[in-house]
């Protein structure tokens, strides 16, 4: 008698209910003549507003001029607050009409772009006691003026000391812009002699393969200077990769569209590099979805048509992008306009902007929520650029993190020996711990304890 065959009964997999289609808000870019909301630009034509030369001519470089432009837009109390804020700021003022037009002047205190570019005295906080003006020690790691060689195969070339706008949170406030009441700047002006020394040093170090051209801002270089720098570096055999660093695409995208000489010069350097099998790209800097408009999209579309890769490095800032919702929208909007999110920095310890800093814990929480919202290659890495010159480390990679005292400790064995510490803003700590930070002896004890814990 043959054995009966028992067929397996297939298990019923639970039915997965597909989520309802979601509205893709990150694709809704601001378009139209939005600049006319500002009385000073009410009669400006589209052709004028899209002209990079018009933007540059009308960029506001004096606090008095900026405050004049706000007459009738904001209460007099805000103007007085901003006037005092400029007096206490380490960065000089430089704000483009494009940025002025994107700020919501009906709610200036909470607007994320106003927060980045226009200081108000009522929101300023005392600097952290461990702050240093050049907290990343870029000058200490400079073998020749304006060239920082910290990582084995990469160098940072600071070609000049001006930008299309001045971010008040700039890490390089020790050099960028003109002197202020708070800071006398280190000079990094354009100089053929200084540039030649930098190129000679790069050529003398065969391990150097990756050069960042920054400043200041590469946007401020003339077209001829873009090619001069590009040709000089491409001619060095050991240089394999170059990045032109600019905030400009976020604050004056019009230049890409209407400064044909500049964009063509950059394109020629990129194409020359490609023929030499060397990579030339743009690194830019977006912090909030509101910075990305239809004008931005037109500029990045043109760069994509030219075969130019664009990546973005942002900064985590309180009141600007320190929520998972805002950061996710920013990341997805960058991807929508073909800009690859690369890094999000935990805010450096910068003089005069303690109100903008967030804790490492905030970065860890937001990164966890952002990851998985889009493709991995379009998801930025959240990093801490270590005070003391330890370089960039994944925010998660600390050896020790005491959330009570706000001290995180990192190692950077491929960059420099030793331990490096980052300090959360005091406002995120309990009142009792803030009092401990106010006492130099107790402060030293907390730092020593964190160091010892990391070594264990």
C-alpha cells in the first residue's frame, strides 16, 4: 500500500496594506516674482532680479543700509535689536537681495534665513568657555599661508577671503570679511605669490590627491582665476580630485545662469579634468528647504546639463533645521534638484553664535529619523568637526559621551593622535551643571573625567 502524499498547506502571509500616496511637498518650489514682497524690490523686473551683476550691486554690506531696506516691513523694535546685534557680531554684514526676498518679514524672529544671516542682540548668548576663535586650528595646520594640510591625502586651499554673503555662523570668521568691532581678521586676500607657494607645496607632497578650493568662496573668483587655479592643480600629477566650494548656489543662484564667463570657465576645468581622468566637482551649502527655489532648480539643471556634480554640506542649527521634518524635507528637496546631500555638521564652536548650536544628541536623534526617508546615497552623514584639528568624525563614533555634562570625546587615529572633545551648548544642560561649568576648577574636573572615561 503506497503511502499517501500530504501536500503542504501554504502559510497565509499577512496582507500588507499599502500606505496611501503621500504628497511630495519637497517638490513644491517657490516661483514667480516673490521678491516684490519687499518694498525695496517692488519695481524690480525678472530680468534684473535674475542678473548676477544686479544681485552683486544691490547686495547689502552695511548694517545701516540693511535696516533702511526693512523700514515699513518690521517693527522699530526689531530694527533696534538688529542694529545692536550687528555691533556685537564677529562677522561683517553681506546679504544678497535674493536672501532678503526669501525671509518672512512678517515673522522675522523665527524665520530660518534671518536667523542665519542677520543677528539680533536679544537672542545672543555668551560663548562657551571652551571656545577658541579658530576652533578647528586651521592656521595651526597650515604649512604655508592659506593652505591647511590636516588629512594625509587632502588639503584645503583658501584662495581668498570674501563671499557673496557672510553667514554669521562662519567657522572662518577669523579671516572672512572685513574687521569688525569684535574680531581683527587674518588676511587671506588674493595673492599670486601666496597661491604659487600653495601650489608648490601641493606638488612637493605626493600623498596629496584631493584639494578643496575655498576661502572665502569660489563664487568670488573671476572666471580667469577659476581656470588659473584649475589648470595649475590639474597639472600636478598627484592631484586626482578637486572641489570648488561655494555657498553661492544657495544665496545667489543667478550667477550660474547669467555669469556665462564664470560658468563656462568652470565647465572647461571640469571637462579638462575628465579628459585627464580627474574629478572636478562643486561643493555647496544649503541649510533650509526655503533656500531652494525655482531659480535654484534652473541653476542646478544647467550644471547637470554641463556634467558638473554638485554636493551639499549643511550645518545643524537651532531654530533653522533642528527638526526631523525640516531636515528630511531639505534632504529630499536637494535630491529633487540634483544636489547630493553629503555632510550635516554639528555646529562648530564659533564666536558670537552660541544661540545657533545644538547638542550632539540632537544630531543623533535627527539622523536616525532622516535615514531611510530616501536613498542611502542621498542621505547625508552627520559629523562633528573636532575642535583642535581632529577632523570630521561620524557623530555616532564617540569614545565617550556624557549627556549630563555635554562633553563628547572622539579619537581620530588617521588624522592626529590623542583625544578630541566637543562641548554641547550650556543651554541644553541642567542649571546645576551650568553652574559647574561656570567654575574653572569644576570645569577642569569634568573635562578630566570625560577624558579618563574615554581612555577606559
